[in-house]
C-alpha cells in the first residue's frame, strides 16, 4: 500500500498481495546525511508498507575509515570523506550516503 497526500484527503492504494503486517520492502529515514568531524547522525530503518513489523536490522558501513555505524543505526564520523551506510532486514537492503566534513 502507498499513502498519497495532496489537496484531497490521504488516499491509500492497495496492491495485489499487499498485507499490512507483512514486510515487503525497507527504507531509511534519510538517503543522504552529513556530519562534522566526529559528530553523529541517527538513521532509522522503516519497514514497508508503513506499519509492517520490522525484524532485526543489521547495519554496515562500506568505508568504516570514514564513518562507523552502531547496531542501533547511530553513525559516527571518523575522518573527512563519505561512506555508504546500509541496513539489511528480512532480505531487504536500504542505504544512506553519509558525508563527513
């Protein structure tokens, strides 16, 4: 299901096979973020469709020399550059590019 908000009341589109409790995708609360120095940014994994149950999320940093990520999605800058932070859950993956300045 996809929720669409516009000038009219929110509309929900239901696709064949959709079940509000079954996860069929994953997204993050940001696709790009930046931190200064050793600052932090909290990423959040969101199950799709919205409201579906999120299972255990595994976080990873493609370039941990630039930014690290904790098991809860807290990204910490290490040194200037960028890293792609990915979250994986139930076979789905979503990512965010984090730039450290």
